[in-house]
């Protein structure tokens, strides 16, 4: 990183050492510079802190970037407050005008946020006069950075809600650091920061091959870039520009950055529509369906979360469910347990036991959960005991099949964490069995009638279990 900083400082010293020209020569050079950048629609911009290269592009509301028209966000931006301030009803009532958003993406000389890394281009986008405006600020040398930062600060005063992709970790800390290093009295004050990397991961981290902006825009926005410059090449091209002073070298960087800004606007439309309930669960795979419900819970959108998760529950409890559906029974049961819907959680645990309980490596979790539920919530001790016995049998079976012989070979070195976990689980289940048997014995001694009822209940449970062909007292028909 120090090497990059030295190259920038060396270039800055060269610029400062150049002799000043006469006024007519300055005018002529400025005219040449204006023409130098005209090939990409950019020109020199001047403010009280100096000058820099500025490219401005305006898009009408009907311009389409992928599947959305750029003006589709109008009237929907308020929904994005659920990401920014989950559960804040007052903020949602106040709303957030879409023309207060400022989309941000930087091109830098490196990957860190330290003093040696410089944003040589800052791209921004905002809505103005029913148009979407993209502005790209580019510095030809380090001396122009102050003017660029001043321009950004003015834009943030009008559009105080920042929108980025991984900007909370990278772009925004880097920019704030540059304000400090340039001795600007105060860093920009923003009203909020929407970083779309986080909702993208919440929804698609197990669905898409990657949550990079390029992959998300391709799969969710249907944006196809043609001959796009990889972002990793931007630093090398910028240093080539510093050496050759050939503006055409950085043309690809401008186009790449512009597309990133447009994709940020497209994602804001996409997420706003999801938050308005405009999605089709039938078109989603199980993973995305499940993650959407969890995301709504995280954002405290209870009605949406309940509807999405209930539809997933019904989807999983169908008789014709396949292997993939079975993999979501236990995770969804835990969600219902956490929301205190124990009845639904029990249906899912029981469905798992019926479908996968006969397998040698079936999970012990649903047996334990059902035993705890019937002991503590329904006070059906005999049924709780039956599930505890089955849980212990499963735990011992799993332990015997888990890489046999490994423990003996490593006995002197101690157990692995997984082996210790299995031993602890077995010990806990043995204690649970002993406690349940003791509670049942005490209950039968105190109330002989209860013992007869327990025995009758046990016979009925065994009959139902045999009729269902599974290991519980429930048939699949009772789950639907």
C-alpha cells in the first residue's frame, strides 16, 4: 500500500513543480482539457476548492435497466425504511422521498481503507426533476481530490440517504478517511445508509453462486453487461493514465462505474417491491422461500413473515414432499419454536420423525424437542418418556456409525469436539430418562388411577405408532 501512496505523492510533487504559465496559456490548456474528455461526455468542473473531471448523464423515468424502468421507485421508496429502521413505525409513517437517496460507488487505487488508498473516481446517482442523474467525479492527480470531496459534500446535503453495495465496510469508511486526511472540518452528515449487500446475503447467500453485485444484477435484475471492464483492473488502468495522460485508457472505468450506479437503483426498486409484498412464492425455491420468511422476521414485518412461513409449512407437510423438502422441516420448526408457536413446531418435528426417523443417521433433535414438549407443556409424561427413549437409541446409533475405531486410535490424544458433543448428549439423555421414570413412578404412587390412564395411553400410542408405520403416535394425516 505504501508503494501506491509513494506513486501518488511523487506524481503530486511533479505537478506542483511545473512552472506556472501565462494567462493565455492557461486558457488554452483548459480548452484542450475540456476537449480531451468530451469523447465520453465529461468536462472540467470547478468549485471553490479547485477542479476535477465531471461526467453527468441524465436518464428519463422510462429508461429500463434490466427488468425495471428507472422511475419505478417513485412512490415506493418509503418501503426501504424497513431495512434502515426495522420496526420503527413512526419513521415509516414519515416516509422517505425517493429524491433524497444518493447512490454511491467508488473506484480506488487499492482494496484497503488506509491512508494509501485513494478513490480516484466517485460515482453517484440521484433523482432530480423526475430524472435519474449519474455523476462521476474523476481526479487527474491527487491535488484535485479536495474539489471532488467538496462536490460530494454538497450533493449529500440535498440527498442525505446513502445507498451502496458493501459501502458500510469499504466505500464510506474510505471516503470519510479522505475527508480527515484533506483536513476538511467536518465529514458529510448522512441521515442513513442502505447497504444492499446485507439484504442480498439474507435472501440469496445459499441460492446464488455469489452475492457480488455483478452476479446479483444478472440473476435478479436481468442485466447483461457486454464487454464490461472487471473492477479489479481499474487501479492498474488509472496508474497507466497517470503515466501516459491518455484519457481513453480510463473510458472502461467510467462505463463500469455507471452500470454499478444503475444497478444500485435497480436493486432499490427490487427490494422495495419485495417489501410491498410483490413477490411470487411459487416461483421461489425452498431456500429462497425460507430465507424470505427469516428476512421479514428480522425486519419485524410480522404479517408478511407469518404468511410466508405458513405457506412454506404447508408446502413441507404435503404427502408428496421429496428429499429437499425434508431438509427444511427442522430449521422451520426451530423458527416456530422461537416465535412460541409450539403446536406448529410439533407438527414439523413429528413429520421429520415419520419421514426420516427410520434412517440410521437421522437427527436426534426432533425426538428431544418432542420429549421436552410433552413433559413440560402438555404434561404427558409417558409420551415424553417414549420420545426420550427413542432419542437415546438414535444418539447411540449415530455414535456407533460415526467413523468407527477413530476414538480408540486417538484415545491418548483425547476426543474430538464432535465426539465430546455426542458423549455429552448421550449422558444428558440418560439423565432425562431417569428423571422421567422417577416422575412417572411418583405420579403413579400418588394416584393409582393415573397409572391406569398412563398404561392405557401407552397402549393407544403404541397402536397408533404401529398403524402409522413410524415411531410416534401420529399419522401423516393428522399433520396436514
